[in-house]
């Protein structure tokens, strides 16, 4: 009997190969998702600058689903992809999060990832059940981290003090804790300390530029910030050459965000689902015609929703914006440069 991980990897590789055919041979714009991005709640205990879900959290139109509804949503997401990325809002604020993680494991998702700001008291519990837990950490200073999260410095002190303990707890359960550092004008000159902390404690690090108005904020900053940004990304690239497993980003993505180049973005590489099971338009800027929502997983399967609302016969067309988010860029780059993707996957 193959493991949950092996079964998921086989499905993901097959999806990637089919999408390469659609993207490179047929030249289609839409591909089927590699990963499900699930927002179990839009409630949050932080106020992060540049939050991509801020408008949805403020409008309060998407209520949290019950456990019975969550099972339906998860089963229908699993038909699309075995990869599940749980984010928010702040996912640890959902009272059924641990039940969701257990349910996702039972269904066969892998990897089951949870992105958390770590402000609440449930992070240790999540580390025991999520295959991958991603902690948002943008500064090693309590004041700096609090400023970026929009919270009181006392709220983040526990995270900084217990980072090594959290890492050991994840490893004890066969899971992984990693750090995600969002680069902006507020922390680009301080991010090297985050890199050093992660390397010292053998905690994998991912970096991503802050996206505001559909482009990297740093691209509009003064020359001093841009120079500091490029210098830091170069240091991350050097660190990856020395310790590849400690830098989550691929080399191609790091070069991409260092130069802030445009790329052949295919937003439908991910499927994003709201707390109430509604499927978000993968990019309301590029795909204006379907509206904000494509349909509901509580009413029908995901594939009919995607095929009905997105034009899967449309040839590729570019976008004037440059959203260098990992969830957009990494899948698109893997399709555009399959040999590099294979090398990164094998490594």
C-alpha cells in the first residue's frame, strides 16, 4: 500500500505533466489547479499590511462552515488536487481547525500546510497535525514583528522565544516548521536577521515580496530600498547554494523576484476557497468576466465550476501586472521551465 505522500505526489506529477501539455504545446491560458488554498475563516487577530484577503475579512460575507459542510468542501477540493494550503484570516481562530487537519489526513491530502501568524495559543497543536506549518516572521525584533503584524509587541514575544521549541515539536511528529518572510520597505534592511535565525536553527525559510496594487511594493520604493532588497535576495540565493533544504523557494523563483520580472502567469494554477465553500475568481484583474465568485463547493464539484466559469479553450494572454506571489509564480515558472522544475523536485 502506497503512503498518503506517495499517492499525492503521483497525482501532482501527473497534473503537472498534463498542464505542461496544455500550457506549452496547446498554448492554453487556463490549467487545472496544482493546489487548493483554503480559508477556513476570515477572522484574524492581526492587521497585516498588504493582506490579500483584507476586503473579504472586512465585508463579513463568508461565514465559517460547520464541520459537516467542511467535509463536503474538503472532499470536493481533493478531487481537484491532493495539496491543501490552509490560510486565512488566521486559521487557528477556527474552532474546528484540528478536526479539519485530521479529516484532511483521513481523506488523503498531502502536504497539508497551515500558514499562521502564531499569535494565538494553538500553534503547538497545529505543529502536531499539519505536515507543514508556515509561520509568518518578518523581523526578529518583537517591536519590528508587531509593527508589521499591526499588533502589540507583547503578543509576538512568545513566538520569538519559543521558535526552536516549536521546530523540535514539529520534527517530533514527522512534520516541518518553516518561516515565511514578506519583504517590504518596513523590513528589507532587517530581513537578514531572519535569514540568520533560520539558518542557525535549521528552520526552512521562504521569502516573497509584499504585493500591493498587484505589483511588488519594493519596485516603487527609493533606490536605497531597492538596492537593499536585491542585496538580501542575493544572500538568500547564496544560502540556498550552501544549504538547499533550508531555503524553500526555487532558484528560478529567487532570480525572478530579485529582478522583479514579469512572467507568464496562469492564476488558475491554484484554486482558492472561502470559508463558506465558495470558489474565488483566481484573478479578478485578469479574469473580469466571471465575477468575484465562480460557484460553491457545497452545491457542486469543483471541476464543473471551473469549466463553466473559466474559458479553458482561450489561448494564453499576458497581464500588465506583476504579482510575484509564490502561489502564482512558482507553478507558472514550473510550467514555463520544466527542466528546472524537475531538477528542483529531484533535489
